[in-house]
């Protein structure tokens, strides 16, 4: 007989029901754990990419700030002068770059390896040569900013990255300004706090260049070895994620971001251990928590079942017992724990928000400081600096613009030239602005305008306009710099008038100095011509004429004609010197008069004149003279010195003024080839010249003018070589006493 299987107990049924009810919880916990691990991995990668992007933007702002500062310094007029201008630029660069702990280097296009100014070193100190293909050379070659990774500079024994911009003058690149950037400064940018994930930050140059900067979140240093396939894995992407061997040979999860301005790459890496800590530990904790919860629920269900079964067992057992009182409800206690956790969560979020706000405020202050620095640079330049958008509305002006516009900055910003200026002038400017924005090229021009701030007169301006591009390279406006050259043009006109007046006086006064020389020079060819004519007549008197004597007579006639032509050439060279004006003597200071003569020669050479050392500080050198005639003497002597030293690297032209008794002694020296003894003896006589094709009247005129003023002029032998011209003139006190 078949015996039926015993039925499962109620406890077994309840345990099976509890397992069925807990199975979805177990599956849900496993799915949530896997989902949490995936989300944590994604969050870690996004945090790493955000950190790389933030550091790349910080490096880009650093480089762009350096380019803006160098472009502002490149407009300095001190770069166009000699040593005095370089000294002023040296002080200006030290002042401007002091907040950045940097220094500027200036080189010219003609000598790309020679540093003319280095604001880090004292003036006159020995300076190393620039690199042949360094950033300065590339900036001059391309006409755009150039960047270079660190190189070791032997003189300062430091490794520096550098930024260089071209210096434009007259639409041409005439030189370059470079500013080194210490790797420590770049490393500080790589360590900016973005998050707790990613301990190694790297700044890499293109594949053919070394590491530019290395920094870690903890401050520890890493090896600078770069895997050979690292850049190949990046490809041409601007940003992305990589996994594999990173700098230093470690396995890393890496996020990279390219710096727009320089093409360098910011690489932020997290080691395998950091990555696992970022997601594995939270996921494992979550899984353990889920197991604990499931086990707790199972134990709780078992306990509940036991409590439930105990009264039943008591009721069905031989000795029934009353049921136990009610127990605490675990769900309510868990709910209370969850509420407490929920209350603590906003506090944690508030603390995180406060920390984020402090970080944002610090970044905002730093950006504001950089803006204030840029504003200070713009306002320190005396020229008019302005920025317009694509609609030709003003978006930035300095105080110089507000003065010439005759309006406040608030009235100018957001308005166009048609709203402020004369319609015709505004139309001319708008055509040039559209050409700059449409063509994308730098335009330099000179224009005469009647600005609102100078309604009474039109003024001359030299203007340089360049396209303004955003970070993507798109033209969003233009940047302009205008310089008022009205006084310069007027001065140039007065200099031309003065030079013309001196030429007229030279022609007039030379006639008296040349009278004896003219008579002597004309007497020789005319006497010779008469002798040849008389000899020819005697040869032709024979009847019949002797053929041999006829040929000799013809030769005598030709010689006579040549002598007459020689006399005519002398007269042709002197035909312009036919008038003479009256000399006007008045009390003049000799020092400023010599300085004006040097300025006149320098202006006439249009920037090609060599440096002339001036020492005319002697006080009280007052003389009675015609200033125009005396200035003609100085100009002639300076021109002779410049022509005698052309081609020399060190012309050594000096002008000095001293007092000796009752006379003022003016000395002109140069480092030229000097004078031959036979030339020195007749140097101040008419028609004696050391120049090929020269008329030989310049120094004769100088002697006539100096002697007419009661002075003496001589060419003593210079112990230092070269040529020395010494002029002695009576001082006004001695002349009045006499």
C-alpha cells in the first residue's frame, strides 16, 4: 500500500514564500550594483575629461595673456629708438611683466639671434644668442605668435618655455618680442583643483618636441618618458580618452585636451589603482551592503516566521502558552534611519556647493585681476586703442579715445562712428574697417580727420587695424591703434623749410668765399686757350700753308677748345651761387643750436643715420651769430662725418662743447679713415674735396661763415684716429666786453 508523502510544514511554506519575495530584491540589488559600477566608471572618466579641459583652458589663458601683453608692448615707440629708447623700453617691460614674474626679449629681423633688450638682465650685461629657429625667428618669419617648449639657457641655467610675437612697423615685421615662461608656472596650472580623481597632469608639445611641463596632484614628480605611440593613439582629435601605457611607463586611464593657441596637449591621467578606487570600492561596498541587507531580511523573515510559529506551536502543543506581546517593527526603524540620512544629504550638498562657490569666486577674482592688468596695459599706452565688433560697434576704448572723441566711455561703447563723428569721415573709416574684417589682414594707413574732440582743426593719424578672432579662429571684429602724428608732420615741414633756407644761404654766402678761387681757376684755362690760339695763328701764316703745320695748328685749336670748355664747366658749377643776403646776428645758445643741427641731419636721413653722441651740456655758451648760417656749418660737418663712416659697424661720431677762456670750443670727431697730410693742408680751400665728384666748396663755406663770426676752424691730427674738426667761437661776454 502506497504511503503518501508528508505535507510540508507551515514554516517551510513561509520560508519558501520569503525566498520568493526576496529573490527580486536579490536580482535588483545585483543589477543596481552593476549599474552603480558602470555609472561610477563613467563619472570618473567625465571628471578626468573635465579636469583636462579645465587645465587646457588655464594654460591657453596663460599663453593668450602672454601674447596680449607682448602685442601691447610691441606697439611701444621705445623700440624704434636707439639706446635711450631701449633703456625706456627695458624699464617699461620690467614694470608690465613684474606681476607675471616674467621678462621680455627684443630682437630685430636683421639680427635675429642678437638680443637687443632683455628686461631680466641689467642694461649692458652680456646676453646669450637666440635660437636659430626659436619662437622669435618663427614669429618674424610667419608674422604670427609662436610658442616653444622649454630649452636650457646656459647663461641663467634654467629651462624655460617661451612665447614670441612679431613687431610690426609700416606693415612690415621689423623684429620680435619673446617672453619666457617658467615650467613651474605651467606646472602650477596643471595642479589646479578640479576633482579628487586624476593624480598626474602632463603638458606635452607636438610629437617632435619634448615634454613642456610635468605636475602631479600630490606634488610628486614622474618620469618624463613618453610612449612612442601616444600621439598616434590621439590622432588628430582635439580631446578624448585613452587607456594604456602613459608617461612614466604606468598603466593609466588618460584624458587629453589640445590647447588651442599653441597646439600643446594637456594630459590628465589616473593610475589603475586610482581608477579601481574610484568605482570598484564603492561598487563592492554596495554589493556587500546588498548581501547584508538580503541576509538581514532572510534572518528577519526567519525570526518573524519563528515568532509566528511559536504561538501556533503553543496552541497546538500539549502545553499551550499565551502569545508574546507585539515586537518592534523593523520597517519603521529603517524608515527613521533613511529620514535621518536624507536630512544629512542636503547638508553635505550645501557644503559641496559652498566649496564650489569659493572655488568659482577665486577663479572669478583671478580673471578680474587679469582683466585689470590688461586694462592697465591698454591705458598706459598714450596712443588711441579701440576694439569693434563685426557690426562696427565699439566694445573697448581707452582714455586716449575718449579724449579725441569728446565723449565719455559709456557714451562711446555700443555706438558706431556714424553716431559720433562727421558722416563723411565715418564713411571713410567704415570702408577700411570692412576691408579689415572681410580680408582678415592687418591694414596700416595714414589719414587726416576732424575728430569730435578737436573740432577746431583736422589732425593727422597713423592707424593700424587688425582682425579680432575668437578661440575658433572666426573673425568677430577688429582691434585698432591710432597715433596722432600732427606735430610730427608739422615738425617735418618746418625742418624741410629750414633746410631749404640753409641751402639758399649756402648758395649766397659761398660766392664771396669762392671769388679768389674762381678767378684763379678761370685764369688757367683761359690763358692756356689764348696761348694755343696764338700758336695756331702763327702756324697758319705761311703761304702756302705747310701741311704738317696745319695739322699742328688743328691740334692747338682742339686744345684751346678743351680749355675753354673747362672754363665753361667751372662757370656751370657756380652759376647757382649768384645772390647774397644780409647776415643777421643775434644772441644764441650754442648747445641747443648744435642739438637742432643733429636732429635735422637725423630727420633728413629718415632713420638711416648712425648714432651721434652729443656732449653739449656746457652752460653759458652764448654767442653772437646768425643761427641759420651756423646751423649750415654744423649740418655740413655732420654730413661729411656720416658719409666718411658709411659701412662701419661703429662710426664713433661725437660732438662735444667746452669753454676755454673767453671762447666756446666745438669739436666734431668720427672714426672714419681720416685725412691724408696733403689734403689736410688745403682742406678749407675752395674746390678741394676728398669725395669723388665733389665740388670742394662745403668746407670753404664753413670756414667763411666761422671767420665771419670772429672764429677759427681747423682740422688737427686726432690721437684716436679718424677725422677731427675744431671750431672756436668768441663767447658773447668777450664780444660785448671788446
